């Protein structure tokens, strides 16, 4: 097996402090650990030559944590190289994986990976009905960043659910892909009794209205925001980062 892969995966599980790092009594500082350094390396990894060995590793490795590390490495290589085949591999892996934390690991990689029409998103759609809320909610975001039109699906999901976790994470997903037609399902949550949902709904509605060309005055009036609004200004500065195809 590839020594680079084995070394990375081993270090990603090592919570010991790196040599030379000062230990403060009673305080655990994760950024001083071996695994923090390893994860940072993986986030910048662009070695496509490791992919086949990673696939072979996953064919035989049974330990869930090690499998999650391998998927994380694949996802970051796919992101850094814009590797479509690696992205396809991750989506297909959702069919065979059963362990919830492994599914969440894969799903959390997918929002950053562009998924053209040729990628079958049915494994992700299926997980939007998973019994585990973490799997279900991670799948909403995984649907974004695609040539497929997912907005209507997310709208219908939000319209039909009363689950607080689902509502919040559906709003997050709609934030990335929502157009004017999403406003009708977002607006009821501007008065949601759960503060975090209410706040998220305001952010989502404001961002959609910015994308759709509404004036600052109209947005402030609709959302009862002060003029000028720090929220509107902040979202305008970040709109390109918060917008994905879908």
C-alpha cells in the first residue's frame, strides 16, 4: 500500500501534540496536534496519482474512521484538481456505505465539488429521506453546486416539513441556489419561533433578493432591517461565495 496514504491516514487519527508544542495544564489545544497538521496538508493536496491507491485502500479497509479519512483525502484532491472521476466515485460510494458518520463525511465534501449533468444524483436524493437527521441534513447541501435543477426539490422539501433540523438545513441549501421563486417558502420562517431558524431565514431571503436585483431599500423594507443594513452590505460582499449552481 502507498506509504504516503498510510502515513496521512495514521496522522489524521493522532491527537498527540506535535514535537515542540507547549502543553498548557488543563487545556487541550487541537491546533497543536498531529492530526491538525495532517488535515491541513490534506486540504491542500493535489496529487491525483494517489487516487487509484486510495480506491484500492477503500476496497479492503474495514475500519470506519480510516475509511472516513480516505474519503476526506479523495474529496480534497477532487476539489483541488477539479477531478470529475473522483467526484463520481464519491457520489457512487453513497450507495454502498451504510455507517452514518461515513455517509456524512462524504456528503459534506460534495457541496464544494461541481456535479455536471452526467453525474447521477439519485444516491444523494435518496439520503434526503434518511432516518438519521445528520445524514438527511448533510444531503441537502450535497445537492447544490450542480448543473441539475435542484431548487424545486428543495422548495418542496421545505414546504412539506415541520422538522426544525430539516428546516434550518434546507434554508442553508436554498441560500446557495435560491431564486425569486424560493422566497415564498422562505418568508413564513421570517416569523419562526425558533430564533436560529428566524435568523437564517432573514439571511437567506436577503441573499436571494440581492441576487435577484432588489434595491437595498426594498430588501430593508421587506425584512424590517435598518437602513443602511450591515447584513445587506456583508451579504453583498460575500454573494459570489454563497452562490452555487443548482
